[in-house]
C-alpha cells in the first residue's frame, strides 16, 4: 500500500468485495468503503451475507422491481431510485445490472510487449 492511498476502515460486519471478485473495478466511496461503481448505480456490501444494489433511473427501477430475481428483495424504493438487497452469489448479475466496468488487465503477449519498462531508481 502506498502512502497516498487512504487506509480502509476495518468493518468486520461487512463483506470484503475485493476478496470476492477480481473482474470488476472497485473504488472507495466517501467513507472509504469498497464499492463497485456503474453507470446506473453501484453495488456495495450490506452485511456479511448480502449486497446492496443502488439503482438510479425511473425506467431501470420499474423494470427491476417488476421482475426481481430469486433471492433479491426490496430495501428502499422511490420513484427515481431504489436500494435492493441481493445475495452474495449474484455479485456478477448485480454488477451487470448497474452497468459496472470490468477491471482492465493486460494479458495478451502483444500488449504486454508494448508496455514501457518502469524506471527503478535514478541513483
């Protein structure tokens, strides 16, 4: 961990999103807790057994609440936004629903060859 990176508050009552997935881009919210940001909302830990999926947009909220997947339940609903609780096993489905971005990785040999070597030190 670098000195400029803020430390994560220890919350033993919440899931650790980073240990659950390496596919989705994870950022920190205003409180410093990990969250998966998307174009239409975000996914965060609610407790040790469930995720909270925040949905923004009237059409998305109506469509999602009409056809909630099995195991999902309404937590807070409004006209333009909603919080839905989802089981941990549906993390990928929740991230796709909010339009989350996948974590970037360079795995092909051609793209790895194009990377610039890092400068180690100037001494």
